[in-house]
C-alpha cells in the first residue's frame, strides 16, 4: 500500500513532502504526507493558503483507510504542524455497528 506520487510543485503554487512511514500510538502503521498551497488569490471563503496532511493505512481486513487534516495557513489561529502530528498520533480503529 502507498500514497500516489504527487505531481511536482509548480513555482508559487506551494509544496509537498514525500509520504513517509508513520505509526500511531495505537500501533496503526501507514504513510503520511503533507502538502501546502501558496499564492491563493480569491474572494470570500477561499482567500488563504492552505495545508493538508493525509495518513493512509489499512485496517485488519486489508481495506485502505485514511485520516486527513485540512487547514488554512497564514492566519492567527493556524494549527501548527506539531499539533497536527500530535492529533494524528491518536488515530485508532474502533468497533462500529451499522
């Protein structure tokens, strides 16, 4: 299992980091990658650069699952990367019934 390769960043658009192995506190193993946009020029709700962190992993049945954090960059209440990683570390599987 792996994350699809992101296309190369275009100058001024943002950046991404290659997916790397990650294990949560509960023992889930998978890969995590982070990407960010830059130079957003818009009106209304879409006026800030953004960032996204995705964690892809498999459940015990081998089904692919993911956890994603999406946030804005460059604002007073931006969620810092260490906080996103701390939250990501708490991801765990739970039993669910339909």
